[in-house]
C-alpha cells in the first residue's frame, strides 16, 4: 500500500491501540494468534487490512474452586553495544589539528606539547588558559560523556497476583500488577510506575443465556527530565571528549551546562488513567445450532503531562576571568490534558449444523465504533521559581493549543462456511463498511473474500503415509480489504490553519495573526482497497511432534 498500515490488535474482541497493548499486564494473557490472510481477517472490518493480532486473556477454568497465583521478577538492564570513544587527549587533539588545516588551527603545537607533559605528570590540570588567548580556556580532558550521564544498569521489578475459579454457573478471574522501571539516567532519573487491574466474570443464568463482564484499569506515571529527548544520545556521541564537565573554579563548561545542567533543571511527568469495561451476552436459541451474541464496550482514557524548564539562566564560563554566560534556552511551565472516549457495539447471529458428511455454518452481524479525542495544552514563559512550577507562576508570553476530533465506523458483515467429509472446505466473507472520514457519497464500500481448503491427509491415497504424517492441508485465499486508517479525519473538508505567530506584513495598525490558504480537496476520496492473495500448507509429522506452516503472500 502506498498509504502504509499496521496490524489491528484485538484484545478479547476489542480493537486496541498499540500503546495500550504494550502496557497491559502480560500475566493476564492466555494466548496470542495472528491472522494474516484476507479471508480470516476480513470479518474484523475497516482496520484489518494489514492482518489481525488476536489476544485472549485468562479466565476461570472449570474444576477450579479457587486458584491463587503470585509471581514477581527483577530484571537488570545495562547499556548495550555502545560506541567506542577515543579518549586519549593527544590523539583527539592531533587529529583535530590535522583535519582543520589549512582553514583553522584548533590545537596549537604548544597544546600538544602540554598534553605530552600531562602523560608524564598526571597531576597537571587538563583545563588551562589558552596559549594563544589566555582569556579563554583550552580543554584537554578525556571525558566519557556516556559515563557522566548514564548509569551502567537499570532495574525493573514486577509483582503479579491473580485469583481465578469456576463452577457450573459462573467463572471469574481477577488479576493485579505493579511494575516499576528505573531508567539509566544518573541525573534526575527517569522512572516509570504502572498499575494494572483486570476482572473477568461470566454468569450462566440459564442453559440458554450467559452474561459476562470484562473490566480493566490502567494507571501509569512516567517521570523524566524535560530535556530527555531522542536527540540526547546523538548529542552525547557528538560531544568532544576533550571538553570537561566543569571548569577548575567549579563552574559549568558550555558542554556540561548543555548536557548535564539542562537535565537537572527541568522535569516532565505524565500521568495516565484508562478504564475499560465490556459487557457480553450469549443467547442460545437452539442449543449447539443457533445463537445470538452481542457485546458493548466503553473505554475512557485521561492523560495529563506537567512540564517545566528552568535552563535559560544556567550559567557557564569559557575563560578564567570572563563573565558568566547563560544557555538562554527557555524558562517555562506547561500543562497538557488529553481525553479519549471510545465505544463499540457488536451483535451477530451464528448458525452451525451438520448433515451426514456435510457441515454448514453461517454468521451475520453488525459492528459500530465511535471515538472522541480532546486535547488542550497551555504554557507560559519566564517561570518565576522552579520550586513550585506552574503556568500561573510565570509572567512571560503564553501559548494555548487545542486539538479536537471524532471518528466513527459502522458496518455489516457475514461469513459462510461449508465443509464436506472433513476434506474440502469453502468459506466466503463479506463486509459493507462506512467511515466518517469520507464524504457522504463515498463513505461506504463492500469488501469480499473467499478461501478454499483441502485436507490432503484424509484422502485414501495418503493412507500409506499415516505412520509418520499427522496432518497435511492446502489453503488458498483471496480478498479485498478496505483501508481507511491512514486517510485524513476530514478528507471532505477544506481546512484553514491559523498561525499563532504574527505575520511578516505590516499594516497601518501593525502586524496580525494570519491564516494559510485552504488546500484543494478531492471530494471523491474513498476507501483504499487492499488486495491480498495467499497460498499455504499446514503439516505435522510423528504424531504432531513436529509441525509447521508455509505461506506465500502477495
């Protein structure tokens, strides 16, 4: 696809974002399976064009009166394969001197001679007044900046408690987790705390009626320096090892202030609370033949990030008698709040019946999803005090950003399956989906798929191989799946972006905030159709001791 895409993650029938999946308690997971071909993924609809990852959580098993499990783990992490830094001052200075010629002379001959004296007498200072301009320092250190900023190890510990059980009428599972991950920073250490809770119950009210509830909660906090961004590692790697962290008088060097001082003068903390509850119902109209199943899910997520920086006035010196200079980056306080509200409804009727050598099954249903997102961020510069950082305790210019959007999908689906004599399998799927991302005339699309299977193992001519062959099945599938995940949220609307800053044109009453021209839109934008072809072979030998699958996709 030219638009890209990623697999749909479904946890107990609920479509889930990757971030939520990565933070769930792994001890709650019973199984994970992957649907790759179009025929199997088609039933999951508008977001399943690139396959489906199915996650099933644990539940109480029949025969268990009560089962209690407790486990904990401690993991020690260390920095992996790190760049090998040349710290020898003579090698560093001489190479930089050679590479700088003929445009500039970074290190003089006097500097190199002084480094040789340092080798003979390690007590000599590695920061000295410059031979060419004594007002400035010359730095001849051997600083390992990675060791200055990162610890060798980080510790993660996790604790899990679960209770489960089942009777003829009910089953239950309750799981709890606490995990803390301490990062590798030495200064203003980054720490993540995570709490998980899950309750999963099923009640068999009658032989023909079952109700269930699956509720989960996640509370997550992550504290780190406000300047702890992806560029930090590269910045450390690029910093000259000849530079030192501090000057002889104890003041910061420029590099020390930028890398270490800024880490200590600023902090960000993200707090997230996510609550999700799913109610399920199974109504058996004809036992083992005809049933109706339905589920409804609601998920509410709240995230808040508080951040402050106080690195504008971090002082550093570049010479013994020079005045202090300051980083001049930013002193500010920021508060961002984010809320997501998601609901889904699924209902379908399921029919299964066998007639001699014939087995027929059919499924038809309805699906609807809705998501609302709200985001607000306010920040203000010139923070008065870092001891109580708050937007209200800043006096400079203020900025506010807001981001709100909604999306929804709705669709109907069916699946027909026919098996003859447990040898020959035919299956057809179809979905008729609509998406709020497209204009009214282009919102809906039909996406069919089909598959054939041949259980070769059950043929008479395979009987001589029965001593070592346990299974041999050939599969072929073809399908068209709809992709709308990477389309804009409002492809049918021409949006004008409002710039927060003042424009460059001066009018009689001064400069003004301005907006860009609205882009041209294509009112015919609609679903991308992803064509998927698959042929596969499943096999097992020696009474299923060795098994595997071979698939070819296009």
